[in-house]
C-alpha cells in the first residue's frame, strides 16, 4: 500500500471529526515530549541567519517538529533541554582554504550570541569552521547568568576578534575553551581568562596575541591542554608557571617569539605530559637545553616538536632523554644543526612512530636498518624526512620492507650514492618520494614505477641517474616529476601514452632526444621545463594546451616549426622561454594575449616579422617571486581537491604566503622560490621593421634585448619611461638617428649597448651614461661626443661575441624555504 494513500484515508475521517482534539494533543506533546519553544525559536533564527536554504534541512519551522530530533542537536532525554549543538562547518566554503590559503569568508553571517542565551542546559557548543567575522552580544548581559551550564565552547577557525573573550565572563562552568585560529590580537587577556580556574583545555593557538605567558595561568590546576602556538608571545617562558601545571598533558607553544634558554628539566615532574611543541620561535635567542641541569623524565611523550630550537647549542648533541621516550608517535627535531652519527636507533626503538623529521641537521654516517627476520620493522611510520643532512653511503636495500606504510619519504640533499633500492616499489602507499640532490646512479627501477601505485610526486633531480625515463613518465597519475640534471637519455614520450596528468614536469638538463608525438596532451600542466636537452621536431600543440600554465621553458633544444597557437590561451603564463631553438614564422601579435608574462625569451631562433606594438599590454611587473615547485605536501597530506590551486597564491604572494597561516591545519610545505625580473629577449632572430614606441610603456621591464635582428628606424624616445630598466641591448641592428637624450633619465641603467647600428649625433653623457664605455657604441661611425677626452673615435671591430648579460638575468636568486605546520599526524 502506498504511503500517501494511507495518509489521505487517515485525514479524511479524522480531521473533520476530531480536529479540536488533535490540536490539543499537539499542544500537550509540544511542551512535554518536544523541545522548548524558545530554544527551537533560537535555532530557527540561527538557521535563518544563513541565506542558504539547503543548510540544516531537518530544521523546519513546523509546529509539531521536535527540535531535539534535528540534526546536530542533542537534548537531555529527561529534561528535553538542548545540551549539545554541533554547528561546526556550516559555511559552505569554510572547511577548505581558498586559492590564497585563507578561509574566504565572503558573505558569511554574523554570530548573534543572544541566540544561545535561552538554552538553559547547554553543555557543548561547537561553532568551529564557520567563517564568523562579527560577534554580536550585549555587554549588559555580562552579569546575568547566561549559559552557565556551558562546559565546552569551540569557536576555532573563524574570523572573530578578541572582543569575543569578554563574553566568557558569565561562563562559569567552562572547562574546554577552544578559540584557536581566529583574529585575536593585542595583549593576552589574562584578566578574563584567568578567572576560569576550572579550565581543562585552553586552546588559543593560531591567533596573534602579544605579551608574555601570564603567571596567573598557574591557578588552573586542572589544565590538561595549554595551546598558545602560532601567536606572537614573547619574553621568557615562565618556568614557575610550567612547573606548576602538574596536570598538563599537552603543551604547545611553538611559533611564538619567546626568548632565552628553555631548559627541559623543569618539565621533569609533569608525569602526564604527552605532547610537547616548542619549535619555530621567531626570536634569535630562543634555545632549548636538554642536558643541564641533569634530570630524568617522569613522562612518556607521544609527540615532540623541537623544530628549529638551537637544541643544546653550542654542542648540538641529540637530547639524551629521548632514549627513554619509546612511545613517541611524532618526533620533529628538524633544523637544529644536530651533529653526530645518524641516530639509527630511533628507527628501531621507536616502534610506534608515525612521523619522523630529522631534516636540516648535520647528521653523518650511514643509514643502517636491521635485516634478517624482521621484515616489517616500523609499520606505523608514514612520514620520514631526513633531507639536508650529511648522510652518506647507499640507501638500505630493504628500506621498502622495513617501512611498508610510508607515504612520504624525503632523503634529498644528502650524499647518498649507489643505486635506488628496488624495494621502494614495496611501498604501495608512498605518495611523495624525494631522492633529489644526491649522488645516486644507475637507472630508475621498474619496481618503483609498477609498485608505488599511490605515487603522486617524484623528485630525483640532481643525481647521476641514467637510462631512459619512458615508463616513469608514462606512469598514470603522476602529478610531479622532477628529474632535471641527470644523465637520462632517449625519448620522453611515445605514441602509446599521450595523455598525462602532470602539474609539474621538469626534465631539463639531461640528454633526452627525439621528437614529441603530436598526440601529446598535458592539459593539467602548470610548469613544464624541458630546457637543455636535444629534443627535435615541432612543439606539439598538446604540450602547451593547459589553461593553467604558469611557466614553460623549452629553450636550448632543437625544436622546429612555429610557436604552437595553443600557448596563447594560457592566461596565467608568467614565464615563456623558447630561446635557442630553430623556431620559425612571424612573431604573432597573439603573444600579447599572454598578459601576465614576466619573462619572455624567444632569442636565438629564426622568427620573422616585426615586433608587435601590443606588447605594451603585457604585465612585466618588475621583480617578483615565483614558486618553482608545486606545493607537494599540501597536495598530498590533505584531501586532494582538484579545484584547489596553490600556485595562483604562491606566485603573487611571495614571502607573504609564509605569514598566511593555515592555522593549525596539518600542512607541511617545501618550496623553491625563484625571484624573477621582468625580461623581454627577442634577440638573434630575423625581426624587421621599427621598434614600436609603445614598448616605452613597459615601465616594469628590467631587461630588454632586441639585439642581432634587422630592426630599422629610430630608438623610441618613449624608452625614457622605462624607469626600471637595468639592461638595454639594441646592438647589431639597422637603427638610425640619434640616441634620444631622454634616455639619460634611466637612472637604473647599468648595461647599455647600441653598437653596430647606423646611429648618429651626440652621445649622451649625463647620469648613467657617463659610465658606459666605447664598447656600448662601437660600429656607429657617425656618433660623436661633446668633450672627447675619455672616448676615442669608434672603430667598427666586430668580435662576434654576443652579449650574455641580459640572458643571465633570467633567474637570479634561488631562495629555499621550508615551512612546516606541526602535527601532521595528530590523532
Ligand atoms: C540577536 O538575537 C536577538 C535574539 O533573537 C535579537 O533580539 C537581536 O535583534 C539579534 N541582533 C542582531 C543584530 O541581529
Ligand atoms: C568541533 O567540530 C570540529 C569539526 O568537526 C571538530 O574537529 C572539533 O573536535 C569539535 N570540537 C569539540 C570540542 O569537540
Ligand atoms: C590565584 O588565585 C588566587 C585566588 O583568586 C589569587 O589570590 C592569586 O593571586 C592567583 N594567583 C596568580 C598567580 O594569579
Ligand atoms: C620534581 O620533584 C622532585 C621530587 O619531588 C623535586 O625534588 C624536584 O625539585 C622537582 N623538580 C621540579 C623541576 O619541580
Ligand atoms: C636519573 O636516574 C638515574 C637512574 O635511575 C639516576 O642514577 C640519576 O641520579 C637520576 N638523575 C636525576 C637528576 O635524578
Ligand atoms: C634501544 O633499545 C634497546 C633495547 O630496548 C636498548 O638496549 C638501547 O639502549 C636503546 N637505544 C637507545 C639509544 O636508547
Ligand atoms: C595503505 O593504506 C591503506 C589505507 O589507507 C591501509 O589499509 C594499508 O594497510 C596501507 N598499507 C599498505 C602496505 O597498503
Ligand atoms: C644539495 O645538497 C647540498 C648538500 O649535500 C646542499 O649544500 C645544497 O644546498 C643542496 N642544493 C639544493 C638545491 O638543495
Ligand atoms: C649508467 O651508468 C652506469 C654507471 O653508473 C653504467 O655502468 C651504465 O652502463 C650506464 N647505463 C646506461 C644505460 O647508460
Ligand atoms: C647524449 O646521447 C648521445 C647519444 O644519443 C651521446 O652520443 C652523447 O655523448 C650523450 N651526451 C651526454 C652529455 O651524455
Ligand atoms: C586533453 O585532455 C583533456 C582532459 O583529459 C581533454 O578534455 C581534452 O579534450 C584533450 N585534448 C585533446 C586535444 O585531446
Ligand atoms: C537573556 C538576557 O538576559 N537578555 C538580556 C540582555 O540585555 C538586554 C538589555 O539589557 C535585556 O533586555 C535582555 O533581557
């Protein structure tokens, strides 16, 4: 029988006859078995503050709807009062950072605290991850006993300011206060907070509080968790305070500006301590001392973070108390300059370890893993980072059997030699493998290509690997392949595998050869570096058909034919380097569609036609920083979201992106940031016609090289507007007329070359021009100087040398940065 039929039959006889009775019954049940009307009204008002109707569908404004049965609402079964509201993550974008790594809170509602005042028995209120920016409350209500039953209040991951803390005055039962990752600034509000003596959890991490860690906290004798990580607290960490918090299980103070020596002996009696995080202080003096005075730990840690703490300076010895900490699950001692033999014992004794970071130290010696009967050694370990040490020798052959569940392995920037162990192919959960910058030789084992089924990011650059890389490049699902500066050879791709998922592909400076198949399709790519190989044939349209392209470097190969049209759709393209090939055809004005170009190098080809005047529309923004690596950890350690675009953010934010915190989110970051200068190099082609005066509007351009072409006409006067110009090379053309006197306004100019043209008239000697010698002008017989003391007449001696100054500007400064967010595998 159909449900609707039943309902209809039920209604017909009863509604007319018993209408009054039914109404009465609804009223009776509404107050005894349903929820309280004022609580229900508040909830509906809360829902209404979101204009999103699809939100909280069970919360309906109907007389017989019991709000105790609504989603995210829990009531006390006997009193029918609401006790628990789990209203986290309601803002639709609030759970994922946006393109810029911050929570985009556009259009999020205000949080009206009055809505929660009617709840007489509310114990838990979770409003985290909601993007609340405004908190509305009435200060007159402070003294009235409101929410006096509230025990757990989670407002973390919103956009609120410190004004919210005043609201806490009335919350006398509060035990768990979790206000992490908001916009609280100013001095730590000890007056408010220290009244809450019964607090067990105090989490204000990821804000921007200043001042010292207030001693008044020592009155909180029940405190289990104290988290002030990622704020701006300074001064010495009060040892009296820490020693008095005898119930402490979790102490997080990393990412502040604390100063002075913090000696771990004061923790000796905190028997319950499980989590200790002190790393990454923005202060020159902060250091952690573990050996003096002598002490014995009465705790067994599960997490220890001492990232960048100058541990035991100046001896830099590995903390000895660690030998008894066998319950560790997470250990980060990275960036401490620790010396001595690599602590192989950690890989044996810490059987519960999930993540081990020992990178950025001076550990020496070899990696030794016990072999024999133990096949599966550390099967809990997911992350192992021992990069940037001085470790030598071979990677152990059994590494893949010993760490079968590794997801992240980074041994880069050591002195490893020998072959890549085939057993790495046993690590079927490995997503990131970084072997870069070692002395590893031999070929890429097929086992890895076949066995590492989860591999997304492979880094093997700067080694001595050889053989072909065909099957590796063809590996399905690989997002990152960084294999530059090896001795690989042979073809890159074949007809059999045309579709690739690469976001980052760097095969530069190897010995790859052959033509690329025309079927190639790399529609996800952001960065493609193939420079410095021996590739031939046409550049396939599909190599450059990704709309998301940011950087292309195909220079120094033997590519022929014309520049593929597909490239002109890549609106974000920042670097386009096709120099030193054999490209032909007219320089198309379509190039002007690449408005975001910062570096354009088409030099040393056979391009014809004239210079498009529309080039003035390009961005050429002076100096900027560019992330030359994908944010591998980001992609791998949080749920992969294909819409999430780290690059757009990193490109324009440069260093500031260090400050955009992901606030306690489990992120790690490694990146190479390249500083780029605006460069336009069209030299050594067959370009004809005049230099468009519109180029003068490229005021951010730092280097312009149009030399070795067939350009004629005048040097545009408008060039005096290129105020950032440091290098200008117009040599070896057919330019005539005078050198515009206005060019002497280019006060940053340090390299200037107009030699071998037909220029005439007076040579400017004002400002920078005083510093240029004859070599800038030779081969122009009709040029003369006012007072000819320092310049001898110019004789046309063509030594055939091509000026390389501008080219060397391309990528100047490599800044390596490693930023880490702590807690990646917190349970
Ligand atoms: C906040 O909620 C209270 C109680 O429902 C209401 O009276 C008040 O108008 C609201 N304030 C704002 C600014 O919406
Ligand atoms: C609040 O909700 C978030 C998101 O689900 C959760 O991570 C957090 O643990 C909750 N807070 C409390 C105190 O349970
Ligand atoms: C602890 O609380 C007591 C009683 O309220 C107060 O007298 C004392 O000053 C507090 N201690 C600190 C260190 O704030
Ligand atoms: C730890 O407890 C022992 C014994 O009670 C005591 O001697 C020592 O001073 C305490 N250490 C600290 C740092 O409080
Ligand atoms: C630490 O423990 C060892 C062995 O139990 C003991 O000999 C030593 O005196 C202790 N050190 C301190 C400072 O308590
Ligand atoms: C590692 O554990 C073994 C056996 O439990 C122990 O003998 C050894 O001292 C430990 N090594 C270190 C450095 O703590
Ligand atoms: C890989 O991960 C899955 C789930 O994430 C897990 O069940 C499995 O045990 C892990 N290890 C291996 C070797 O597959
Ligand atoms: C490569 O490793 C060496 C140490 O082995 C280090 O000095 C150098 O900075 C590393 N290079 C890069 C690019 O990381
Ligand atoms: C790779 O290099 C090794 C030496 O490291 C050499 O023995 C081997 O022949 C080379 N293989 C290829 C394919 O060039
Ligand atoms: C590159 O490969 C060719 C053969 O394809 C070989 O003749 C040449 O020596 C190789 N160059 C380098 C630098 O290994
Ligand atoms: C390239 O691949 C993308 C996505 O896989 C697809 O949408 C597109 O049609 C392909 N382009 C060509 C020319 O095959
Ligand atoms: C719940 C409660 O006490 N609300 C009071 C807050 O303050 C305003 C104005 O002072 C009162 O009108 C409310 O009753």
